[in-house]
C-alpha cells in the first residue's frame, strides 16, 4: 500500500518552491502557501493557501490550523522568518502528525548561509532516520559542490 502524503510548501511566490516541487514524488498531493498575494496566473492548476505573516504573534498556531484543515502530513518551510518561528514549534507539529521539514532549533545557525548553487537534498522525510528519538537534520538542503559534507538550508530568501 502506497501512502499518499499531503505536502505543503511555503514561499509559493518564489521559484525555489517550484524547484522543490519538481524534486518531490509526483504521486503526492502538493499545496503551496505564502503570506504574499500571488497573481492569478500563478494559481492555475496549483493548490494555494494564504497564510499569515511569520511576524504575527500567533503565526505558529494559525499555521498549525491551516495544516490540520488541509490534512497536511509534511511541510517544507522555505522562508527564513518562518523557519525561525516554526523550528521552536516543531514538537507541537510532531504531536499532531505533521512533519515540519526543519532542523532542530540548535542546528539552524550552523546550516544557514549564502550558498546559491548545489544539489538539492531532502533529509529526514523517512521517519526511520532518527537520532535519540528525533530527526536530527530533517529538511531540504543545498549540498555544496565544493564540499560534499557541506549542507545549507534551502530557502527562498
């Protein structure tokens, strides 16, 4: 039996969201979300949802509600401001069966950089990749072409 995932990708106004979509299994249900308004032409044939700005004090809870309403199982967060807020709420989302593809908060600074090119690598989508009961470095990353062990969080900004 094949499990169909409902995947939500943020930063729908960015090209990075659609590059990531092309790297995912095409058998999944993919939704796009952004706090920015998108032109109607971008919304054709896509499932789009408007989310609050990450600066909102209730962003994590409103975002969780959105994910629950869409029955989302996996979320790829592509805006740095969203990463910072949602990394702190990762355990809450896990409790609802929603896998935020974000590294642990303590790892964020080490994985942030200015890398613009590299191979796209998705880590931790498989729940068996654990360290002490938690996914150590789940998320979507760019792997440096010059340093195969060098990873950076893949973001839209």
